[in-house]
């Protein structure tokens, strides 16, 4: 829960090479990976808890997993553990893109 608790992660990205998921799904993935419950995710996104649960169910099916631990491993394998939706960044934060030399 590094991002949620205000801790600075070692590495951070707002872009993913995988275009499999919609922006809303990525928001749900982000909060789910950070350990928030469906109810907490729903409150933050302004949608119903049931909508979050339905989306998570669909995400689990697409990832071919059966529980949150497996889903977190799936996300980690895709480097989603370093992902934060750009819309979640505060206005005065400067995003620096690293250039491989």
C-alpha cells in the first residue's frame, strides 16, 4: 500500500506497454493491488461496490486466476506494481521519464 499510505515508491510509471485493460480497469487494478477492499475502491471511484466486484471477477477470468494473491502475482509479472494511473497524480507533481542510455 505504498501509494495509498503516502510512501514514495522506488520506481513509478504512468504508462504500460500492455493495452489489454481499460482506464477504469487499470484504476481498479491499482487500488486492488494496493490492498483496498471492493467497498473502499467503490468509494474512491464513485461507483458501486457490486460494480467493482463484477469488474474484478472479469479481470480474474482474463488473468486466469482465482484469488487476490494470484491476481497480485499476475500484476507483478506485468510490472503493474510500479503503475499509477496518471489521473491520480496531484497537479504539482512532475513526472520524469527515464531515458535508457
